[in-house]
């Protein structure tokens, strides 16, 4: 059973079924350790968005290499973190 495939619309897929697991993963793996290390929510959020940008850069480079523009996804996600 795959909950992503059970989505009834894009809003359900991106808003609930995809973003929630990614949110939980980034919070556990990046945000909480950064908070423990720095005691700064601003630094922890920025670190989380940088990692998210890096993951998107990798994904776009591998899966959409014909239209890939280096740095575009990272710029977007770092900007969202600021």
C-alpha cells in the first residue's frame, strides 16, 4: 500500500502525503540537531532550507538535466529560509 498513489488530487499529494513525510525527515535529521548545536531557530531553519535546496538541486540535475540550471533551486530554497 502506497499512500502517495492513493492521493485524489495534487493538493492532497503535495500538501498532505508528500510534504508531511519530508517535513518530518528534515525536522528530525537537520532542524533538531542544528537547534541542539546552535540554540538558534534562525540558524536551524536556514540549515534545513539549505539541505532542502541541495536535495532539490541533486534531483533536478539527475532527473531533469536537459533543462537544469545550477543554483536555481538552491537560491529559491535559501530565499525561503530567509
